[in-house]
C-alpha cells in the first residue's frame, strides 16, 4: 500500500454529504444501482444520475418504482454477481424492511447509503435516527458518519468490509445536517480508491450458469436455526475486519477511523456518548467546558452494528458519569444507544464478563427528533446537569 | 424421467399429484435456446422445489420474497448487462420469472408493472390457480366469481366470491409490451408455441397460464387435464395472444359447451348448483359470454 496521503493529487473539493457518497460510489465502480427518490437521500442518486448522463460511470442504474423494488432488485443484482449499491431514507427504509432481512440472510454485500430521517406520523422530512434504528436487528452492518468526509471515506471502507465479510452494510449520514451541507473534503485518486476496494468476486453468483445454485431456499426446523447462527458468527468477525480495513485506509488517506472515536476522555469524569453530526457540536462543547476546568469528554460511536460492547466498556471504565444521547426513541423502553451502553457496562455476554461498572450514573437523553437542532449550550448544560427530564428540546 | 423434460426442473419436487405447474415450468423452459436464470415468487412452486438441502432447480434460481419476483429478475438482468459491458460475461442468458396469481395479480402487481415499464429483457410466467393455494385456499383477485375459498366461504348469506376476476391480461397489455399470451396447461402444444415466441422476444414478455389446483378446486388428481380442457372449451379461459398489439385467438371451440360443465367438475363451485344459486350460475355464463365476445372482437379487428 502506497503512503500517498500527502500527495497533492488527493483533491480538495466542496461537496454535500450526498454528493460525497456519490463520488465514492463512482470511484469504486458500482455495477448495478437500483434507485428510488426520497428526501433527503435524493442528493445521492441525483448526483449519480448526473455521472451517468455525462458518461462518467458504467453502472446500470435501475430507476425502480419503489424502495421495496430497489432493495429487491439490489438482491437480484448482488446475487447475480454484481457490485451493488442503493440509497434511501425514512419511509423508504421502512418499506424495504422485509427485504433487508433477505439481503442479509443471503449474505449479499450490498452497499446502502442512508440519509437518516424521522418516521411518520406526523410526517417529517428532517434528520433523526428513527429509520436506521428501526432496522438495527436486520443483520446489516451499520456505520455512522459525522460529516461529509466521513461519508466519502466510510463508503469506500464499507464496501470493502461488506465484500470481505459477506454482509450488507448501511453507511449512515444525518439527513440534511450532513446530506445537504456543503463541506470541503479530500477525495482520493480514483485509481487508489479502486485498488483499495479491489474487484468484487462473488461466491456462486447466479450468472455462473455452469454451476447453478439456488438462492432463497426453504429451511425448516432442522436447519433454519443454524443459518441464523452462521449469520451471527459472520457479524462477530466484523469488528476485527473493520479495524484492519480502516488501518489500511489510514495508510492511503491519512484519516483514522476507529470503531469509535474517543475525544478527550483519558481523564474525563463525565463522558457523553453519541453518534452522527452532533458529534462536531459536542466536541466544541467539550473544548469549552475543559477551558473552564471541567473534566469532560466525548465518545463518538462509528460502528453501531455490530456493537462493540467490550471495547466500549473498557473505554468508559473510569468515567464517573456517562451521558448517552440518542437521536431516536424506542417507545416503551430505553432508547437504542442507551440500551447498548447499559449492555456494555452491565452485560454478561457469551464471550466474557465485561461488567466493569457499578453504581455509576448513566443518564439517557433524547435529542434532535424530526430535525430539531441541538446547540453547544445545550450539550454543555447536559454535562453540567442543568437539563432534566431526558429530552434535549 | 425424460432427460429433456427434467433439464432445468428435476423430478423429486414435492408438488401435489395432479398439479399443473410442473408441466408449465417444463414446457416453458423446454423452449429455451440459451442459458437461463430463474426468479420465483413465494408460493407453491417455490416451497415444493427448494426444501433445503434439496433443490429441484438445475438452472440458477432465486426466490426473494412474495411480491418482488419481477423486481428481483430486473436486478439479475441488469447485473448481466453490467458484467457483459465489462467483458466479464460473454454468453447469452435469458431471464424468466415465475409467480402464482397471488404473487402476480395482487401483492406483486406493482413490481411486475415496474419491470414491464422499464422494458427488461425477461419473461414473466404467471401460473393462475385462482387463489392463495399455498396458504390453504384464500381468495385472490384472480379467484372467479362464485367460487368457495376459505375467505369467501359459502353460507346462509354467501354464495362464495362476489367479485369478478381482475383482468390481468388487459393490465399487462396496457404496458404495451411486445408479446403476451393467455395459455392453459391442458393445451401444451399451444403453450409451447407461446413460450417459444415469448422467449424469443427482445424485451419483456408475459404468459398467463391456467393451472388447475386439485387440492383446493376439489377434483380428483387424475382430472387436471380434463378440468383444464373444459375451461377452454367453455370459453371460461380463452386461448389468445397479443403480439405487437395484434390480438389473435388461438382456439375457438366448434361447439360451445355451457360453463356449468366446467364448474361442476370442481367442489369449489358445487353450491352454485343449488336451486337458490341459479341466478349466480346464469351470471357466470353471462360473464363468460361477454368476455369471450370482447376478446373475439379484438381478434377480428
């Protein structure tokens, strides 16, 4: 691998998060891309359709009639042996729900960019994480991004990861906050990106007519369970593979992406845990409070599925107070990230006991539903215990 | 069993004795001149041919879900185009999707419509047994007027299904695809000709094939060909095709048999022969006459 991140050829460009995703997809040469419009994902597919119109890509774009058909066609294309990607948001992701499980059950490395958005009703087109949390048990890898640079980078990392472990992946950006914000970001030379991801070699593709296989068989009581266990086992390899691939990516880009990012947590007494675009604001809040002598820090989660419980427990072990900020509810129980943090700290998993926490305060807040902004001052107030009631409104 | 017949779909599947679809599948695939990839909607054909670790399919096959066989084959076909463009694949491959009437008329209609409109190079075959037979005989929009099903049971207030069948041929034809035809498993020579034309079509083609269900129409397993023949001889299921917009009737009975002769072969219609249901029987004859006249008229134009 060439160490070329100082290379001037790594262009600086101004792109929205959506366009950054499209740029990465172009570079890694997607064979088939079934698409269907929904706000705020359309920046991705419109940019990509523009590439097609200008002859910049060879991709077969299928302009399907629904998100259900988008994912169904993606399953067809991926099982046929094509590198396949699509994109969606909100209701579209919910409409795909049934077939998400089929994609992961067939172990198809489909790349899906999600511009995360609220779910109806009431209808709302703005950002939150309700849609992606609704499919957190669907067997897809879920990788969150803070900004456009991460979207670009994690699309490239994610494609390689999905094809390595043979599981589908969602690369998630915050709707509007990231998908529509123009940022300066650095893109790799196309050749470098292509070499990094490599060629997709499907196992037993449908188009290998000499060696016919059956996809989507019936499995009954005597075999279904084993298929499910295999899927879980595959998911358990993701953390290590991600770290390897991210490390290689660092060599070509100079940008480091751990499974989670620790920001000033070494001596932190209070740590906020969150993901997505709010991390940028939270970092400023941390800096500001530290200037006032507060020992605070931030843990930004990148990889949500599989969830890195053990490593997170280790990372949070010295914090006196942990504050988890979710941008989604799980109505009737604790919100998703909070539950995972509790699982990390108190869980007694199959691998090992990693309970390292007793009697510490672990608070839960929900913020940003339906695109509600979150401000630096609010995050500082959360650190300082000035906001009660579990909602940052 | 005949090696040619079982080239793509082997013996040993678990379809009911007297079921029509194995003959449909074999006849259609028998007309292939190239390699093939098959997609299949959830349904009887799928569950009886793919019980892990066995598969009756000797060609590449994918079952995705109930409503998305057409979208799935769209993806496969475009993968083929993409890989062909890159020189990774050279041979010619045809794409065929199979679905029952539930997976085609009802839950899969949108997916089918989308794939037809986009003009993928594929053949969609709907085997029509007039109901959700895999789940135990519930009504679909293909179930005939007056039929007993588990969700249109007969009773003091009910003579069976009160709605007439959806006209899928008309819907598919509205997409202006190059070739579509209505066929019947009891007329295999006709089906064979149609399959050949459909597979030779460049672009989407569609076959709607009558497929009697011994289990839920309630007739002896030995009778599926006879039941199928009567459907066409009574004009209940006319055989016709639409090629580049031109309608052609493929079978015209010399002597028209009353539709009651077809209905009385099946337990699902037996209540119609009670005195109080006479008007419904007459209504069915009227519906059959009207629809046949409509088709015959289009074929004369």
